[in-house]
C-alpha cells in the first residue's frame, strides 16, 4: 500500500544569465518598490506577477521556461 502522497513534478525553469543592463533594471525596480516574479501555472508554464508598492498584476498569458526569464 502507498502512503497516499503523490510525487511532485520536477520543475525546470531553465537557465538564463541576465545582461548588465537587465541587472541594472532589476536593481532599479527593487529600490523603487517594484517586485517582478514568476508564478507557476504548472511545471512547464509561468505567469509574470508584478507588485508595484502592493498593487499586484498578473500577466494574462503564460510563458515557457526560457521566455519567463526574458520577460
């Protein structure tokens, strides 16, 4: 008999190295109260979540593992 727990899917968000310009933009956002993060729809698709000083918006479309980092 099993334990009743299902194994979780392995999530692969891919690898992405941000450019210097992207890193500078990231730091500007953090300093100005803007938080941008991926939110999983499932193990292969993500929404983009943007929080600007507590006001949250979620992208209407999903992105794949490399696309999410570029967005």
